[in-house]
C-alpha cells in the first residue's frame, strides 16, 4: 500500500524496453518493498522464536538477505525499475519492519492485562 502511495505521488515512468511487459509507475519498487518486509519479518521471527543454534542464527538471516538482494537485482536486470527505485523499495520495507517492531515492543496490540 505504501509503495502505491509513493508511485502516485512521484509518477516516475519505467525504463525503456523492459524484458517483460509491465505497466504502472516505477518508483518505488513494490517487489523490493514486499520482499524486504516479508523476508525481513521472517528472519526476525526465526531468530526470536525458532533458531537455537548459534550457527543457524547467522546463516539463516544471511540467506534471507541474499534472497532479498537477488529479487532486487532481478528487478533492475529485467529493466522494469531503475536502481534508485529498488533501493527506495528496500527502504520502505525496512521502515515497515521498524515501525511494526516499535509498535510490538510498545505493547499496543497486547491484550494480556487489559479488561474489556
């Protein structure tokens, strides 16, 4: 949703001659934002709740980060985004993770000790 708002504010056209047919505006990359958000959250959840070995706490986040990087590179390779679009999408995804983590840590959605 947030990338769509930025797309309609900036109205940046996509690069010429993409390798795949695509429509819409370019800035920021929704794929980069979505993959950063999803796989970033997945890394956080795995680190917090499932991964116990020290080696897996290093390897799994690195693999997920490489997966995000490959998605970002593919968007530029396919000529459907400029590099700045992909970087902006990654920043939007990172900001989403940071905001959600802040909200969670502040306990805005915890119903444990609340009376209804």
